[in-house]
């Protein structure tokens, strides 16, 4: 499965679609000059192509396994992780004070996406570590920062996130893991956590777990939860790993895909940990980490979509079958209308999802650089869209990739099926896509829709201005934005959140459709008469119209839904 | 994975939605009284629940394998097949003269669907045999019929279909397998065939292959292809299996799913075969068989969708998580709006797809019973819709089933993921869903759209009459039918088929959406104020509106599509 890093796509998006220059114009990110960013992307892309992509299939065929309590990772993963660590790619956005490069999240997003495309199973490891670094940077004591951050940033140690328990999945507040204070400022953590991605490995010197647990005086629900850092090996005075902590991997899951990534059941038996953030402030700390992790997971979906697209396109350009639209008989299946349609859909969707993710990252960077609340609101609004639409796109595009391959798509050796199996979990973990949609229509619209309306103003202003040059593209985008505006107005008017939730998933999909139309239009305006305008035309005439059905669904309310009783469903 | 045969759903559909009485009112099918059909469905359902469903997971965990040239099937599959054969379920529609029951295809469709829901891998075996029986009934000599049909119908022998070769997939006409006449009326078959479902097994006494091959004077392309029956063991004078034929299983594929079904590469090294149908008439004979096989594969998708739905509903009714709409705290996740939406979508889609398949089967039965060309045209029109929408529904509903399970959905032990992996191939084999859509807009509209307009007249007449009783359901169905009518008019006006093919997949999906709306409306009219009317309301207000975006896509033509060159796609 060869993979070619789509550097020129990032460059085009940075320059013409998501206005990355706004970011590099700030003092905070002034060092991220175009030359530097180019060098970063090129170097990261090279590693992904040459070192990570060849690990994709061995990881699937040789799942991580548990041997006498020790996790044995897939062949080549240790070397792959070493390359990521040595290249400095674990956490390029991290604070330079602790060894990071302080680069914008926008650049991180592109690098994470490339690593995901090349080998999703392995990329999940540094992605988890990035989340931990972010949480520690914001909430940990200086002592913890000094001990842990340099190790995590260099990739010498890895980080995990421990939220879920058997009875506490989407409802994190139901967790039972306990934390009891010791007399040395540390805590004893006791409980079981499940679905812990990269819960252990055999290639980093230490594995550091961020664990949500309840202090003895923690109230029930989310408000009584605190966050603890619990290392596999307790650091010695000199900062090197010392004695083993009282925690272990109980078992690894047998999963539909992502076999190279060990998903652990973890047992904490009075393990020693340290508080991160204030007592009972665990959820707040987790949200810091989760917002960026959600952007990262969206990027995983986009990366897999890109990989699956390249894989299917290569097959379609090579495979001869039947009489095609090419009259001299040299055509391949790419010359069949329906195959061309599938490939164009894949490429158009990757573009849309990537533009949304990068616009999201730009908003995060601007919020970081300026402290501006509007940028923060924009970032918060886009995060669930990036996560859900990015991962939905990964699933849909990988599925189309299988279909382009015909019978070969169902045969594992081809590699198309692995993309499907691997990416499926991204719509589930880090908050299911249903949870993302609820976040979008509830929490992210507590402002009465202000952040959404600001974005819609931007879209409509741009579309209005584009009408003279590309009327047949600009007009439908403007219209779609209007329909989205009416739908947001309807949503914020629903005081009973259930009425919003009853159509929140189609709403999020429709929102993404409109955003995709906007970013395609921007691309078309920067390349009128070129390939990007042709792709925009395909998207706007064929995929954008889906927003109407989706918004009709979004505005149906909960009446007819709850009229269907569980008994009706079981009838 | 317990499975409950949905007998009452079939009964309701037979009586109130697809007008099965029209079939049993014919002389040909007068014996299929309501009591008899009830007994058949109940008995078949019992076998599916008790014997086949428990084989689903063992088949996945223990794939069929090739040992020294012999196929070893999954544990329990031999016993499962024996139960199918002894119950007479291999081919209940087959000719009573050879041991069949001569039952309507409508009843067969329901029985096949139940077997698919219980264990898709195993059900594919009798489905292939059914196709072979059909082909032999229509095209074979009396001698062949007398030797083979009783064995195939009883399940003592199994049948396969051999079309595909490495260079000849969707383009069957490119096949290279040769047939040379022997001097005894038989032929020597030489060539390699791939993707042969159930190419061999270790539980039937013989395996009979229907093989497409080219005679020495066969012209290139599909017009030079003939059909041959090539048994694994040559029948002796007394009809029992004799010496082994010159054919073998070269290898079995490693597939994404359907592990219990051995997918073989077959090698014919001068194997002895007999012509079925006329010389060079192979494609015509295959089409007889394929039309019903396509209905059968659509039914596979629907069966898996039903299985995945029941599985997800059981989980959702049991799993507690978070605060729900049930105020006393007894709610499970079925009481969350988004989970309820997913389950309602699954149920509404299963209903729509099942109604389309059964209406298709009714048309086949009426064509058989009356010889009426309009019924035959109706059957031909609906077949690609049943196949593509049935399998798309299988894939979409199984995917929702995973999502309902949350993190558990990605864990193989749960069983939700297996439905996804197993059903994926149904959109590919027996003609990819892209091929189905091309069949729909080209071959099935060579009548200038007449069969489609007849169906639309039926829909609009019914919707018109329903407006007084259920205006909010009938009006949108009528409107959607009008939009479909305009789209068919547009399609048949396109002389360049490429303009039809450029949107044929979205057209087929939109067509199915409208048909689904119609059958839901019929259900609602038969159960006003009941659960089926509530489900219809859900479908019509939330899913039916998708047709607008789909038809916009369907009518986009090929201009913008082919403007996107292969170089654009690779850019």
C-alpha cells in the first residue's frame, strides 16, 4: 500500500482556503514561516511514506498481544515509533520549554493526518500522548511538568487516557474508580478501566496514564471526578523510571480492526498517582484534552480517507474492464462513469473534511495566539463537526474504496478492507458521533447560535462576493447557508433539548455539507478554470443538495420519534 | 446472538402491503393457502432460530479452509446444511416434478431472508443451488434435469455459479475459459474461475458447477459464451456420484467477512461438462438465473439488516447509560433520542427494503402464473432495486448496529461487527450495486420508462386516495412520486447512456426511497393509529426527504463528471 503525502493539498488549503497567514501573522506563531512549514510537512510526509506506511498491513496481520502480562506490539512498530520520536513528531505543538516546537495546531493537524493515513494503529499512540501533554501543560503542577513533559514530548514515554469503565461509557459521571489520599501528597487509585488505547507497549521506557477517579468526598456524577497521573513505573529522583506501580493490563480486546493498537482493560490496585488540576476538576481538565483529541480523531478519519482514496485511485487507473468512455480502448475502470463518480466523491469529501479540520485548527491557533473569545467559540463550534464529519468521511470513503475494487475489495490482501475495519472505531471513541452532535446542538449553541451565525455571515459574505465570478457555484452555497441559518434559528428556539437531539446527527451532517460547499467555493475562486474548481462543481451540484433532506430531518423534533415506543420497536 | 424469525411482519406485508392474495388467487399458486404459508414460515423460522443462528459466530471464528485440496467447512455447518436439506428448504419454489414444492417466489424470499439473518455464510450455499436449479429447469435437457434436479432440490448435491475470471469481472464477455466438444456429446472445459462461492464443501455428495465458457466457434464478447454443467463427480448410470472430474479448488480467499463460506479459485483442466441451453446462449441462461439470484442477494442484505437490528435493539433495551427521557430512572439507552433515532431508522429501512423485495417477488410469481408481460416488466424493473437497496440497507443497518453498541460494537465478541463484515460483499457480488444501477437506467428503461410509469401510476393513485385519511403522509409520498416521474422522464430522454450512468447510483437510491415511502404509506393505511403508522411517519418525515438531493444528483449528467480528468483526480 504505497502512500504519497498530499503536501500540495495542505499548501493550497493553507494559502487559499483556511487563511493560515492569519495565524503566522501573530507574534505567537511568527516563526512558522512558509519555508519552515514546507520543510516540516515534507519531512513528516517522507517518514510517513517510507517508514510508517509499510507497517499498516503487518499491524493488521500480527495484532498486539498480551504475553504473561506484557504487551507485545506488532512487528516493526517499535522501529516506527522510534522514527516518530526521533523526528520530533510526537508533539510538534508542545511547549518549547519542555522540548516541543511550539508549532501551530494547524501544522500538527496536517502531520497527524499523514501519520494516520500511513498507519492508523501506530499513530494512535502519539495522538494519545499529545492529549496527555496538552492536559499536563494546562493543568499539572510545575513538578509534574518538569518530570513528565520532556519524556512525553521526546517520545521516550507514552501517555494514555483512562475514562471509560464498564458501566460508564458515554456517561463518564457514572465511574467508580476511587482515589484515596496518601500522606505524601500522592493518591492511591483503585478500579478498572476499559477501552484503553495503547494501554501498554514494549517500546517506550514508561507509560503514563491519565485516570479519572473519585476522591472520598467527590459527589456523584461528573462534578465529583478528579484527574490523576499514574505512571507504569514510578519516576526516581533523577527522573528515570523506577519501581513498577500497582497497575496491570488485564486483557486486550479482539477488535474489528486497528489490530496493531492494543486496547486494554486496565486494573489499578491502589496504584500511586498524582492529582492534575484541582480536586473535583477532572472533567474540566479532560475537556481541555478532549477538544484537541477530538480534532485529532477527526484527522484520523480524514487520513484514512486519503489513504483509501489513493489506494482505490491507483487500482482504478490500472484495472481494465469493459468498454469505457475512452474510444481507443486504452481506458481503465476510472473511465466508467460510476467509478469516476465514486472517486470524485471520495476526493471531494476528503477535501471538505480536511478543510473543516484545518479551519478548526486555525481557530484554535488564533484563540491561543490572541486570547480572543470569538476565535475560541469558533474552535469550540467546529470541533464536534470535525470529529464526526471527519470520521464519517473516513468510513464512507473507505467503504467506497472497497466498492471501487469490486470483488478484490472484499479480499484482505488487497488492503481496501483494512481501511474500513480500522477506521470504524473513530466514529465511536473520543465521544461517539452521536455525542458530538449533541454537543453541537446543545453546549455549542448555549450562546444562542452566535458562533454559528458568525460563521454563516462569513460564508454568505464570501458567497455573495463570488456570485459575479462563479454564479452557478456561489448561488447554491449562499442558499444552503440560508437554510442552515434557518435551521440553527429553529434549533436554538427549542427549549426542550430532546427536540434538538432527535435530529442532531442529520443536523451535524448537513452543517458539514454546507461548510464543505463553502470551502470548495473558496478553492474554486482561487483556481477558476482549474482542477479544484471542477471538483468544487462536482461537490456543489451533486453532494451539497443533500443538505435539504438532512435539515428536514434535523427539524422533525422529538414528537414522532418518542411516539415510537420501545414496544413499537420490538413489535 | 439469538434471532427471532419476524413471521408477523411477513404476514402483515403479505396481507396489507404487497397484495400476496393476487398470487394465491392464480391457479398456479392456489395451493399456497394462508394456513400453508403460515406453517411454512413458522417451521422455517424455527429452524433458523434454533439451528442456523447458533452457527453464525463459529463460522466466523473457524473459517472454511483448504487441506490437501479438500475444503473443510466450519464447525456445525454440515449439520446445519443437513437440517436445511431435510426440512426441504433448499428450493421450496422448485418444480414438484423433481421434488420441489412449487411454492411462490414470495414465500421463498421470506424463507431465504430468515436463513440469511440467522447465518449468512451457510445460507449462501442453498442460494447458489437455487440459482442452479432455476437455470436447469429453464434451459437444460430432460436427461440433465432427471439426473441433477432431484439431487439438487433435496440438498444431496450443491450447485455453484462460475462466471468470473481474473480479467473478466463485471465484464463477463472477456472470459477465456474454453469448451471443446468431445465425441460423446459432452465437452472438455479448461480455464480458471475466481470468486466461486461455496466452490466445494465436505457435506454434500457432489458439487455441480455451472460454468460459462467459449466454444471454439464462439465469437469474442458475451455473444460467444455458452453455459456448461460440470460436476465434481461424474454421475454413474444409476445417478450416484462416480469418478472425480478434472477440476479442483486451487485456493480459498481470505476475506473481510463471510468466513464460513469458502470462496474458491477453481481450475478446470479439461473437465467434462454438458451444454445447458443452446450453443452461444450462455448469457441468456445466466440471466434467467441471475435475476432471481439478485432478488436472493437483496434478501441477504435484508436478512442481515433484520439480524443486526434485533441484536442492537436487545442491547439498547438492556444497557443503562446516562440520564434518559424516562424520568423515574429506569430508562435504558433506547430512551436516548439519538439511539431511538438509530433504531427507528434501522426498523424503517428493513421494512422498506423487505416490502420492495416482496413486491418484486409477487411480480415474479404473477409473471410465472399468468405469463403477463407487464408483470414480467415490473419484476425486471424492481430486481436491481431490490438487489442494490437490499444490500445497501444491510450495510447501513449493520453499521448503525455497531454504532448503537458504542465501544462494544468494535469488539468482535459482541457480534455486531460480524454483521458488518459479512454483509459487505453483498453489494459487490452478483453484479456490483453500480452494475445494478446501470441495469436500472439502461436495460430496464429500454421501454421508454413504461414499467416505471406504471408503477408510479399505482403509487400516485394510492397516495391520492390516502390523502383524505392520512394527508400528512400521503401528500409527501405523492410529491416524491412526481419528482421520481420527472427524473425518469429526464433519464429516458438522455440518448447518451453515460449521462444516465453518471447519476445512476443516486437515482436507484432515490427510487428506493420513493418505493419505501409508498409501502410505508400502505402499512400506515392498514394500521392507522398503530405502530406501523408511527413507523411510516418516521420514515416519511425523516428519510423520504432524502430523495430530493438524490434526484438532483441523478440529473447532473456526465459533463461535470468527465470534466474531472484522471489527472485531476490524481493531482
